[in-house]
C-alpha cells in the first residue's frame, strides 16, 4: 500500500475533536487531495493557506499523528509564535489519543512538557516556541509551523532557522507551514505566499495550476484565497475559497460575520483578509502591491541608456536611499540602494519588527559604521555607482543632502534640488502609479524597496495633486526608497522651462558650494 493510501486510511480511523468531538475523521475530497499530494513523490515542504475555521489545526494534528504512530524514529516538532498557539496542535492530538483506547495504550502524554511519546515507533511529538535555544537540540523529521502569519518578529526568524537547519541529519525531512493571509509584507508568511503563487503545479482553490514562473516538485503549495480585485460580497467566491463552507464551517456563522463587516467599514478588510484570504496591505495605502509585484523582472544591459537619479538622505531614524531610473524604449527600469547606521540595524529589527539585519546580511542595506548615517560613505558609494552609467541628473531633497550634493558636484555630476511639495511631487507620483498599473516599470524585487512602497500613504491638495504623506503614515513605516524613486522619475520628466526644479547654485546658500 502506498504511503498516501496508508495516511488516508489511518486518519479516517481517528476521532475528531473540538466542535465535532467524538465524530469519525472522515476526510473530505479536498482534504484527501492535500494528504495524497503530500505523500506522493518527494515533497519536502508544504505550504497550506486556508481561511479561518476550515480545520487547519485538525488536519495538521492528524498528519502529526500519522508520523508519530505509523513511522519509526520520528522527531516531530509543532512550532508557533506563542505558547498558546503552539499548544493547539498538541491539545488536538492529546484529545484524539484519549478518545481511542488503543492509542491511549501506545502513547505516553506528558502535559507539563507538551510532549507525546510512542515507544513502539521510537518517536515523539513536542510543541516548541521561540523562547530559548532548545530548538537547536533536535534533529526533526517533521516540523509543523503553525499560524505562520503570526511569525513577524526577528525571534521568529531565528526559530525558523533553528528548526530548518536541524534537518541536516535526516534523509527525508518534511516541513508543513500553515497560515491564513497576512497584511505584513515583512513576515515569513508573506514570503511563502509570494513564492507559492508563482509555482507550477500549485493547488489553487482545489484545482491544480500548471502555469507558473517557478518549478519545484519538492514544494507542495495548497492555496485557498480570493483575488485582490474580487467581489467580497459574492457567495460563490466564499464557497470557492472556504472548502468547508456548508460542511463544518457554518454558513450562518459566515453570514453573521459578513453583516458585521457591512455595518462597520473597518471590519470589511478583516472579513476579506481572514475569511477570504485576500491580501490586504492596509487601509489608505497608496500602491496596489499585487500590481507592483507583477512589475518584478530582469533588466537588460543598462550601461548604454541614459538614466536619472533620486536621492533621499537622513542622518537618523530613516533609511537613506538612492535610485537610478532608465527609460528603455518607453519602459522604465530601476535599481535601488539603501544605507543605515550599523548600530541601528539590530535595534530596528527588534523594535520595528522589520528584518533590517537580514536585509543587511543579504546586501540589500549597506551598513554605515557608527551611530549615524555616514554621508562620506554614501557619497563615495553613489559616485562609484554613477560612474558605471550615463547619469543625466540627480535630484535631491535639500533637507539633508547639502554635503553629499556638493561632493557629487565636485565629482562631476549634475545635482538639482527637488522640492518635496505637491507641485513637484504630484506629477511623478501620479506617473509612477500609472506606470505600475500599465506594467511599464521593471524592478528587481529588492525587498527594502518593496517594503518602502507598501508603506506609502498619499495626501492630496485642492488641485488633486498627490504626494507621499509623512503626516498620515506611521512614523516607523519607512518610505525613503519610494521617495527616491519618485524624485528620479521627476528628474526624468524634467523640463528646462519648468520652475519646479532648482539648481543647487540658485539657492540663497549658494556660497556653501563655492
């Protein structure tokens, strides 16, 4: 008998817990699809995206039970962001065992340690969290990462690393990641969703999708979600993305949640995100990040094309950003660079819960030595970057760019002041929005730039010009990369007759340049 058939047979002899406690665990067709797909071939990782109340915990517990009782020498870890979340799968397994006399004899339950042992198979299950370094002592065969949308802090990434690096001694390890949709673009869940949606052979709302940009037969993606532009009031969409609806997910319950969402506008996003798995970035956010993501691509050799620069600097509390923009036959290509004081990187990772440290190690952020931004380092880096390309003009916000602008001028580059008002920001901001909508912009998928773009909140004036707002956004949500991009696009759109840009030499402070 194949492993997938054994798994189905074993699970259907278990007893359900929770609201349906005592009933036999009869797998629905969509659940069987998950189990059979998981144990056919050589799947080493499975990402399961399901809306709330569709039985994620029960199916995860059943998979853990199969490994515990039907395979030998298993170390099974159930990991979560908090102790409460980590206990859910353990609690379900404990109830399944206590409901069956045979399983009760085979398993030893140790509540104080959230541990279940089966001596007959020399296997155990244990619940773990991000506290301490005990995770490094395991050599797991199966890791279940539950509620992945809650894994938002640096300590959760350390837990993730500790669990996955422990696989080295195992020949056929398996990772099961379970989540609902997340609005946090810096979370592990968002990374998994983004990757899974590009896979060939992914299971989307119960159907196998053969289209995709990435092929990985060892990665099983099972995704139940609604499109960003879908009609959230459409009951057919509810049914498509909630496979348990009308079964063990009550239609009455979802209708009541829907009525609340209709009466309270702020609950609409809650309903769409958690019950339809629609990616919701945030109320008021400017950029449609699903369209921005579609603009990710590879650029040709850009050395032969003209380009324009945008510079946004800050001595403290913000990233410093530099963007170059090329017009390649009507399609704009961008490259971005970021700097941050080295002493702030770890602190920002902890306080702001954004992975600056990881981005720095990956080369997406260049650390500046000391506790403040090193303008001399940035000047040198930008000069070296620009020497490789045909840079026409560099736009800079005058707030913090005097020293760097003067140095770049001395290096032979044309630097212009860019006034951060509605008049100067309005046209390039609106133009950038249209370029993304029309798919006429190409970016490399730099995660720091993605983060900045996702944070932009715009405000408008009486003439309906729009610009990124510092007043409306949260202070900790950095947008420096977006500002530098808008400035670079503004420089590309520059007209000699336009008064919105100003040479640094025309300033009343021009004596500092001479």
